């Protein structure tokens, strides 16, 4: 408990030192710092934080977020090779993660939305292994990793939740490998759309329709499909009355049929 008291009394100094420790490209060129946000008052706290905490525990968890940052569309929150000192909870907006391949080609490795965590891949090597780029004007909560470790020692539920988040990322990566290796273009796109609306629904939004923040080219890059194949497959699914497409707005008309297409039970 002594550690928690010390943590609370020095939180403002730690916020300043966290900002100073960030690489220049991670701070002012790519985002605006807009101060702190209490986890206890955030609408997304049940998504990115443990549930069932009492008021005293929630008050202490408010110390977890050292600052908030705004990231403009097209700008990087962090880049591959940047030193790892924090991870990020997305409060608003959408990001894509990408790695740089040979011959100047980039590979999209995932899309992240509000309530999800960015930057965990940096833990193993103490540096980030990918870029995280905003697909729209976004906002993140900065969670200093050293501060997190102090609180995780006090709150086992926080440590357990953190492990659950990391496990979810591993499962998602595994499912992605299975998707790319065994599914047709139609199945890949159906699985991708279902995954997006399910994640969106878990955050209290519609489980049937969404606005795609990524381009069709980015979707194709992620799914291992050409741009023309993505457009053609979307049209095919619409012709079959499984989805409705209006530019980037997608409505799932027959979710059960899409699940059947990819062999997923109700």
C-alpha cells in the first residue's frame, strides 16, 4: 500500500516525466496533449478496464492514465523502432497497425477501435514492432508501463485483465492466419465484416451496421486480396442480399447467412 501512496503523491511529476521520455515523433508532431481523463468516469471503462471494482479501487485506477493525446487522421501514434514506455487505450477513433516489408511495401496487420489497446507488442523487445496510424481524428489514453506495473502488483484483477487482453490479441492473430490460409475471398470478407460489427457491438454500438474507416485497398492489404477483388466481392455479397453497401457504410442484412458462409455456428 505504501507504493500506492507514493504513486499518488507523485502522479503529476510522473506525467511530466512520461511526456519527456517519449520520442519527439511520438509527441508534438503527431498529437496534442489534452490532459488527464478519469477512468472512473469513462464510458469505455468496462471494455478496457476490469469490471466489478469498488469506488476506492476505481479512484486508484484513475492514476493509471498519465495523459490523453489527440492523433490526427493519417498521423502515427508510434512507429516501428520507437522505444516502448507506454501502451495506449483508444478512447475515440480507429487505428491501423502496419509493418514495413521489402521493396517499400507495407503490410496492414490489424485495425483497432475505441476500447481496444495499442502498443502491447513493444513489451517483449522494449521497442515497438509496428506503426500505429490513425484512420480518423482519434484520441488515446496514455498508460505508462512502469506505472501500470506498480498498480498491477496492488490489484490482481488489473493484472488478470491485462493478461486477458494479451490473450485476446494472440487469439485474433491466430484466427487471422487461419482466415488467410484456408478461406476464399468471399469468406475472408464475410469474416472481416462480422468481426468488425461484433467488436463494435461489444462497445455498445450497432451490431448490424457500421462506417468503414479504412479504405478498400487497406482491407485488401490486410486480407491478402487485391483492391479489385474486394470491390467485386462486396458487390457479390450485396447482390446476394447479405449486405447493403453505400460507399463506406455497410449494413449486415443476413448475419446468419454470413456466419454460415464461413462455417461459424450461431
